[in-house]
């Protein structure tokens, strides 16, 4: 239904997203991922032998896959941190050591 002629249209309310709302969304997504990981580990309880260098042992397949994923994530985080430090060093060098906010 169109507004009557001469009547002003009401402006739409814009809901601003805040950092706290983004944190809540991230927390909810994180909990859902953890639930999926727990289901994965519980469904993959068959034991597997794992050999690494001179060490050998057995653990559930789900735990082994999870440990491999955590190791990969740590490697990616380490490389990302090294790149950030490299870029910060280049920025400081290019700006003569001045810090800009």
C-alpha cells in the first residue's frame, strides 16, 4: 500500500552492529563447531597406531585427526604472525620509526 500523497515516508531504522554483537556471533559459531568436533571424535573411536620420529603409540582416529588439524592451525598462525611482524618492521622503517595510530 502506497503512503497517502503529501505524507512523509518514515525513515527505516538501521540497526548498527557492534563489536559485542560480533563477539556473540563468533562465540555461537565456535560452540557449534566444537559440538561438531565432539560428534566427530565420538563417532571415530577406532584405535590407530601413530608413528612420529622415534615415538610410537596408539590413539583414537578422531583424536589423531583433531591433533593434526590443531598442528596445521598453529603452523598457519605462526606464519601469519611472522608476516605481520615483517610488515610492521617495514612500516616503521619506511616512516622513520614514527608510530602512527
